[in-house]
C-alpha cells in the first residue's frame, strides 16, 4: 500500500486502490482504523477511516500509510476522531521488508536512544539509503516517523494519566519541554494542557516511576488465550499470571522494570501498569507489550480466511480473535525455545525456573525481592554449571548464549526472517522447529506451521485433521498466509485435552 492521490484533472476513483479505501471511509468501517490515514486537504486535517465527520469529496482526499506522512504534507490530527487513538497497522508486524522492520524499531524508541545512524546500523544500511527508502515507501523519513510516534505516545499519556506534563514529555522521548510543546501544537493544534482537558478519564499515578495506561487492541481480541499461554509457562520469581492478568520483571534499556498487564472487561484493550527505572523506557515497553499480546493483528481477516476450512471453522467460531503471543525479551525466548524443544511445557518450566533462580539478578519492587531472567552473558559464563539434561543440549544453549552476548548472533524483532532462519540453522543443535518457533514469536512470522511439533499434531488429530506431519503440512497449505495462527488453534486444541 502506497500513498494514493491523483492528478487534479483525473478522477481519483478510477484508481482501484484509492476507490477501495474511499469506500471503506464512506462506510466508516473501523476495521480499517490504523491501516491507513485519510488526509483531507480542504480542511487541513487527517482522520481515521471511521471518522464520523461528513465525508470529503474524493478530489480533496489523499490516503497515507502513516500519520508522519500526513504531518509532512502539512496536515494536523482530527480533534474529533483522534486518529492515533487506535491499534497500530498490522502491516508493521506482517511485513518483512525494510520499511516494516524500521517501523518496529522506531516504535521501540531506537531513534531516541541511538539516532538515525543507530537505526540504520541495526538494519544494515546507511542512514542516507534508509531515509530515501522510508520517504519513498512511507512518505516520511525516520526522524519524521519517530516524531509522529512520540506525539502519539504523548497524547496517550496526557489523556489517560495524570502524570506531570514534564514527565510526559520525557516519557514520550522528547529531548526538551520546548520541543514537546511545539510538536504537540503542530500535530494536534492544542497545547498539552488543552489536550489533557479533553480527556474523559485520567488514572492517577501511584508514585514516581509508575505509569498506568490503556492500550487498544484490534477486535475481536482473545486476551484470555494469551493470558492462559503465558500462565502455563510462567516462571516462579520472574512471573505471576492468572486468567486475566500477567506480571513480571524484565530488563529495559535504562534498567529493571516491573510490568503488570490486565484484561479490560468487555473491551478489546489491555491495561498496563509499569514501574520503570526511567520514564524513557515507556516507549520500548509499550512496543513490546503490543507484540507480546499481538494487539495489532487483523483478527477479522485472519479468522475469515481460516474459517473457510470447515475443519477449522468450529475452533474459529469458539475462539474469535485468537492471538499469536510474541515476547518481551527475544534473548530470553531463545533460551526458552532451546530448553523446551524436546520436553513438555511443565518440564521446561521447571528447568527454566531453576536457571532463573540460580543466575538471575535479584531486584526490589514494592518491598519484595524479585528475579530478572538471566541475560545471555550470565548463561554463557555459568550455564554449564546450572543446566541439567543432555550434554549436547547444554553445549548448544551455552554456545548460543555466547553468540548472543558477543553480537555474533542477532535475534530481534527487526531481523529479516530468512536471514534469521539461516543464522539459527547454521548453529549446531538448532533445527527447523526452533528456527520456525523463534520466527513466529520474535519477528511475528504469520505463516509458520510447525508440523514437527508433537503437541501441535495431537491438536490437529483432536480437530479431525491428519496427525502425520507430511499430510498435515499438505492440508495446511490452504491456511496460507495465516498458518501461524492456525498453529495457535491446533495448540489450543491439544491443551484442551
């Protein structure tokens, strides 16, 4: 999808892509919120597709892929529909191109921490080439994209919390109060205090360093499924989980954090409460929580495609909006995958709990001592002393941890999927299951069917599908490009047994 407009003398509706989006806008279809931005040049504003305002004429409309592109075109955010108060575009999770991978890093706050040179280095390109590609593909360069993301984060904090305005500025990634004020006025045509005054609710901040906010999800949203998945794998001392909440420690760029996530009754959203070492860690935390709960998935499209298979249709109907859990810490997930690849979930949890207890750093939150999952450096140095099981598996875990610690192996959300698979499969002891599993949960690969997984095949049999790996793979071809989500339904069927 590219920025769509037309020559002044041409009929914009003659362009099928433009016409499709214009029809969605006329229908005020909220399924398209976050997918694209409607720029209205006669009024100088941009809106979400479902904006209730009177629809503009086609000749006055340009559709943009990002709010940053609309900002660059001189437009400001609509005060009525708040176009950034919606789930993000699923495109940035689904895509494996440079633009999508860059957007994942921008949401993680890399530009604020490392600048455009750091962003480009993470992606393996020069800053000039990256800027050129993003401007051509998204209508804005990395600085403008990061600026728009900061403004959106700031608006969410101003309207959903009672944080001090100065704290909101720095939590959003702005370098100064003046820059913050100027950006908010340019984007929203209001001062930060005026923007806050429009809020319907403001949750109090319990104490310094604590942030509470609500993250919207794209409906339908099966939050219970993700909470159950995390609860089955929760490690004592590191995580606590229940049917409607999940709490854990994790390391963020500025230091240890404690985050509690809770379901919002009767609403496709997630409540977040976080104790942070620095408010600047808020942006990376939010980006990782969105990936962990797959908040931006186009659940309607996924369910419709999978339900076309009569065998899967009952599972889709029973659990609409099933999500594919991501991860808050890719390096931690690598170790979890290596330990769990040939054992049960319960056995893996026992081994991982022991590893965390032995090598994890102790941190204090709310008068309680908690544990951080050990980083690769600690496992590389002491893993052989703590880990139990086959010697070959222990060697693989220590080897991989060493590669992660030195940077020889990169496992991160911005990785190109084919390259990540190749890098993983080149390491002795890592097979297709581990590479595919990490692609699913780290890079958000939507089309992975792990037919070598015994539990997945057991779930397939329960649903009336073939239990043979080759036959299941053949049947699963009809689920493309959503085979990862089909996998979640098969695993769910196995767990229900």
